C-alpha cells in the first residue's frame, strides 16, 4: 500500500473537513491539518469539538443537496 493510498483512505474517513476548509480559504489542505493539530495542543483539544461540528454540518449540507434533486424530477 502506497503513501498516497493511505492518505486517500484517511481523507475519506476524516469527513473531509480540512479539505473543505482549505478549499474555501484557498490554501493547501496539509497546512490546515497542521494548524488544526497545533491548535488542538495549544487549546487542550477544544478544536476537536469545532471539527466535529463542521463534520456534522457538512453531512447535513450533503443530505440537503441530495433532497433538492429527487430521482423522479
């Protein structure tokens, strides 16, 4: 298993929050991940709650988009 395959599996299972934020801010997703890790250590883990909230929000957003385009239209 190559490093890129492992990275792809991790990104799919990590809800894509860092990728989404990086895309919106126009920076590399690896930089967002590093900042998230640093903030987690500096703030004693409170950014993890923010991460989970954004993951939940992205999941709801995806669900709403799927509902807007029903199959029978």
